[in-house]
C-alpha cells in the first residue's frame, strides 16, 4: 500500500541523541525510538510503536524509512538494529520488508509470562 501522506518525524524540543536515546514522533501514526546509541561505532537500536488503527497499512514501513534518512543524514549513523521477540512475527516481517537482516538469535533471552522466549536481532547498514 502506498502512503499518500509524507511522514514527518519530530523530536521533543530540547532532546538530542547525544544523551543515548531519542524519541521521534510521527503524529498521529506513532513514534520511533533510537536508543543504545554508540557514537564510537555510529550505531543505535530502533524501537517502533504504531497506533492500532494505522497498523498493517504501510505506516510503520514509511516511519522506518524516514528514520533511516534522518539517522544517516542528521546523526551520521552507519548501522541501525532492532531486538525483536521471536514470537513477534509482525515486527520481524516489518523489519525484513524494510531491508533489515537477521544477524543474531539469542536463546531464551526475554522473559514473558513466567517463561523465556528467544530474541531475534536484525540490522541494517545504512
């Protein structure tokens, strides 16, 4: 699905990635976080949240693509990565569609409802 509206990501006033993390809003669709910022190796982790009424309509992919542009241009990042619960197939599918590749599989990494599940790490070199 083609998104007709251009996605604009806006950080809270006065915030900066130099603190180690930053939240960027794509109102009204959702927001995306850059965290675990490593300036030496020019990489950061990505977390994304999309409002339920905008899910599975292409907005998350548009947000990720805009984040990649900003990450490379404004923050001079080389790599973005995401840690995703192996059971979260929608997120894994989203990141694959955005060009991320699986680069790690952590066994019983996350505790959920009193049992442990695997974690998938995906990365994209910008």
